[in-house]
C-alpha cells in the first residue's frame, strides 16, 4: 500500500481523441488514500474512457494518469497489481463455479496456490458470498454476480478499486448490501472510484464527487462543495415549536427576500422551507428577524445539496456550452 | 398462412441487411464467374460435342452443392437460439401466431434467401447454357430443383438443431456436424465397403443414398467419374429425394412440436457438488465419470498456465470426462478394426483399415476443433472476459499458449487413441512402420493446422457464432472440399491438378502415405508436410501478432 501522504490516483490533463471526437478533454483530478470518489456524468461523458485509461485498457492521446506513482501506460504491469477493476459487464465463464472462477483470477495474478485458497475464502467472506462458492457463476443473479465481481477485484489486495456501475440493476436489498461492502472496503484504507447513475446511492457512500460532461470535469469536491458549485440556490429549513406560528415565519421569509425565493410550508413537520441564492450575511440577518419576532423556532438549518440537481445543472451547462450541431 | 408471411417479411430483410450476407453473395457470384471463366473456350467457340459445357455444368453443380452445404446450415441453426436468447421468442409464442406459422415463416424466409443465393449463380449458369450441350429442362431446371430440395432439408435440419441447442455456438457445431455427417460421412462406409456381400455392404449402400452428393453425381450422369463405387444401376437420385422428403416432413413435425415454452424454460443447474453427496453416490459417480466434473476442484497448481486450466474447466464442449469417453471409443474402434483384419474375419487389408481410421480421426478433428478454438478469443470478447484477462498481469503470449495448449492437448489425446490400432498394424506388417510414421505426421499436421486456422479466425471476430461458422467453413473446404476435386478426377479435373489440390490437404497426405484406395497414384508426401507446415507457421505468426495487438491498450 502506498503511503497516506501521497496521492494515490493522479490524473493530469488527460485527453483522449477518437478522430475528431474528443472523449476526454484535459481532465485532471487527484485522489488520496481512503477516498471514495463518485464519478458521474451522462452517457458518453467520458467516465468509462477515464476508467479504461486508469486500468491500462486505453492509451490517452495526451496527459498522464498515475496510480501510486506508477504511470498507467508506461508501468502498465505494475498498475495491474495496484488496481482492482470491475467493468460494467461481468465477464463470466460458462461451467465455472464461483470458487473455480476466483481461483483462476487469483492464479492469473500470480498468487501462490495455498495463499490463493485462503485469499479466495477471505474475499468471499468480505463480500458475503461464501454460501455461493459452489454455484455456477452464470447461474447467479445479477446482484450475486456483482458481489463476485467485487470479490474478484479484491483477490490481489489492490490499493485502488475501480468499479463501473456496481449498483446497476440491483434490487434495494442488494443495493444496501453493496453499499455496506463498499464502505467496509474504504474503511480498510482502499481508494474507490465508483461510477453510477443511481445518484442518491452515490451520495450516500462517496466522500468526493466528480461530475464530467462532454469529456470535461465540471465539478470536483465533497458533495457539499459540488452542489454549492453547481446549484445556485441552497435549501434552508426553519423548524417552529408550534405549527400555528408557521404562517408568521413564512411571511417574514417572503417579506425579507422580495424575490423569486421559493417558500413552502409543511404543517405536518412544522417546517418552513425555502430555497435562495442569498449570501450568508443576508441569511444571518433573516435569522435575527425571525428570532426577534414572537415566533418560537427550534432549528434553522441548511439542507445538504441534492446530487441529482447538481448533476442536471452540470449537464445543462455543458449542453448550453456545446456549439450548435456538434455531434459525437 | 398469413402469420407465416408476417414472420417471413421480418426475417428475410433481416438476413439480407447483414454485412455477412452481402459478402456471402459476392463470394458466391465471384466463385461461379471464375468457374465459368476457367472453362470458357479459349478460341471463343464451343465444341459441338458439348463436352466443355458439360464439364462446366458439372463444376457449377458441384460448386452449388458445396456452397449451400457450407452456407445454409448456419442461418436456421442460430435463428431459433438467437430468438430465445434475445427473448423475442417469448413475444412470438405469446402472439396469436401459431407454432406452425412461426416455423413456416422462418422456413419461407430462409428459402427466400436460398432463391437469392441461387439467383446470383444464374449469370454463370446462363453462360454455361450458352455454350450448348446441356438441356434447360433436363439439366438446368432439375439441378436448381434438386439444390432447393437440399436447402429445404438443411433448413429443417438447422431449425431442428436450433430447438435443442442452448447457445448459438453449440447450435452451429451441431448443425455443421449433422450436415457433415449427412453429406460426407454417409459416403465413407461405401468408399471402403463397396462390393461387399452381407449386411455391412447393404448398410453402406443404404447409407450413401442419404447423401446429396450421390444424387448429384447421378444427376450429372457422369460415367467418367472415378469416384469408387458411385456408378450403379440403382436410381440413387430418386432414393435421395425420398429420403429428403421423409426427413423434411418428419423433421418439420418435430420442429413445430418443439416450438413451445419449453424452449424458454431451461433451468440452469445450480451446481450440486459431488463432495456433498452421499458416499454411495460419490462411489457410483467415480466409476461412471472417472474424472467427475461435479467434484470440488483443487486450486490451479503454480506450475500450470492458469488459462490452460480455465479453458479445460469452462468449456462445455471437450471437457475431460467426455474426452476420455471419446478417446476410449476411438481406441476400442481402431483396435477392433485392426484385430478383425489380423484375425482374418474381415478381408480388408491394412490400407483400408488405415484409411478408415484416418478419415474418422480427421472427421473428429474437424468437428471438435472449431467448437473448441472458434470461441477461443471471440468468446472472450463476447462475454467481456477478454478485458478482464487484459487487466491481469498475464502476458499476451501466456494467454495464447494456455488457450492453444488446451485445444492441442485434446486433439493429441484424440490422435493418441488410435495409436494401438497403428501399433497392431505395424505388428502385422513390420514394413509399414515408415508409412505409419508418415501418417502420424500428417495427422498431427492436420490437428495443428485446424487449431491454428480456427484460433486465427477467432481472433478476428467478436462473436463466437461468427468465428465458429467461418472456421467450420474453412476446415470443411480444406478437408472435404479438396476431396470433391479428387472425386472428380479425369472429369473434369486432371491428375496433375488434383494432386496439386490434394497437397493442401494433410489428410490426403495421410491417405496417400497409407496407400488407401484412390490415393495410391499420387505423390503427396512430403510436399503436403511442407505446405501444411508453412501454413501453420504463417498462421502462428499472424495469431501472435493479432493477440499482441488485442492485448495492447486501445
């Protein structure tokens, strides 16, 4: 494992062109040990291209990608030992049982036979898949196959796990289990790069988010930072002690902003909710007015940004920036 | 019937829209044009006797049969399986269409394709007719009618296989295997048993009537044919038509009865492991299987190429327990044949026995190899396994070695199975030693060439079905196609030309080495070794470069 102080994944000005089409355009990002990066973007945004470059399946046109200091193109063999990759397509072999399947990949990674047997048992346990070790791989359900896919990526104990759509097609129960597995892996100090279209799911597990669109990095940071960057309005809630005070608070908020601030009242929750682009100074002034009024409030809080909203903002921004008639 | 047309209207354009179809039609048109051009009189004036036209007609007829045998089985065989896999069969079975309509719709669409394929041959046939000497109604129309019947038989055979197969690859393997058996294997016993009295001779005679080749040769009325034993007083053409008609009717009924929900309801074994069974069950399985495929396997040993082990464990076709049975069968058959000769119960002679063993072995190689090697790379591409292999530290050469060795070992086991037979032959006739060694070299070359050809083809395709089809086509052309030229020696092909063509076929080299009937007059060894050996080297280099390229980052 690499030292904690050095970045584990370094992507610098990564560009990939297929003829005239630019799949990746000067993409740069850095990840530290233990980070879980949610890598999101619309279809064809460049996520899979980035991932394929990181695992050595695609050569970049320019720029560089390094895993634990090793260049993904020049030191491809070393990088393969450092990275565990789960593509969106499972890649099963007919007539192979789960244990045989994992044993084969363990042998392919050069793990000695005795150590391999222990390792296979370990990864099956980590992914809660020990009970399916004698089942045929192709007879497993999608969710089970995804677990075996993760077990396969863990065989050689890599520093970095790159998972392409691990939650795709999973039922809610399997999704919860997948989330637990990923969080457990991150807690072991591994760096995870996870792509998904299920944004609420990503928001729950990722401590950092990168949004790409048209091959460009539109936003990178913590969930709060990204939603802050991409969504101009923040959502606040004022919780009142008694619901009969809600109209008064609502009036204060409306009169304070005098603009298109959206204000709504939830009588059942006893909450006045509003979305605004106002600065923190203005908000503290609003809070002061509410407190000075006769209303009894118990909470004034900002809600964590919505990743879906940020995603849509990013993709809309890139769509409006795209020249008319541009085609892939 | 309206429903049949609905299906046909969807199926036929789908067949015609594919790029493969365009290439097939272009290739057929080119080959037929070339055939006529080669036979066209140099002076521009055809002989009055009509010999040139007849020779051209004969070549065109044989090419037409070869073309439909190589092309047609792939379409019906994969049609049903692909529908089941894409789950469009569910939609069809849930629609108001009747099973009969689904079947006839598919058959009509395929017959439509056959008609288009035959239309492509019309310009060449028109040129041949223009040369004079052949009758429009007695020759041309009858030939086209006959080819349509053969196609109908192959379509029914293909659909029938498709209703049993679980994957496009297995459908292709079985369809080509059955076609090969129907067209070529049915002729083999007669080749060796002609003139024999008793049940063996009778069965061999009956069997050959099932082959369209026999009927076609009679249709061509070729008295000059040197194909041993094919000239006869029997009406072989009518006999074939009867057998084809019975096959089409019975086959269609079976096909229609199988087009139901059972196609969609094939549960996959969850994998009961032998180690978890009772002691009695374990004992029975140990005796029955020798190598039990259901037992819990130990890890791959460190010294073994993991790809080699994976290939043996993952493939359905050619798994060890089946191979052992196959090899045991081969060994027993070759021993029995040889013993029968030794003990004088059958007056065949070593050459005839050797010929049977050689043809049987090469037939096995041709049936087994594309099935195992056709999906070697293409199957990995299709399943997404190739990218997983690429991200492991395995080198391109190690992957290739593992894959090639997995098939080569199997083929060598098949070849080794006949060694006892050859050993007995040498014991009977010690001066045969040199010949047997030559035969074995030819057989090894046949196996290596088949393997490298199929593997190279596989590396250029992204689906197993396409790679397997092309591999079968090439191997059947090499091993059976060249024998068609041999079967037509002197009419129209001369001895020199036949010898040149047979030099490409290492099986012909083996038959020549053992001095099998019909092959004594050639001098193929060692020329066939050089040609096959060079082809193997070229294919290996191409394959290595291709695999290296596929392992590089895109």
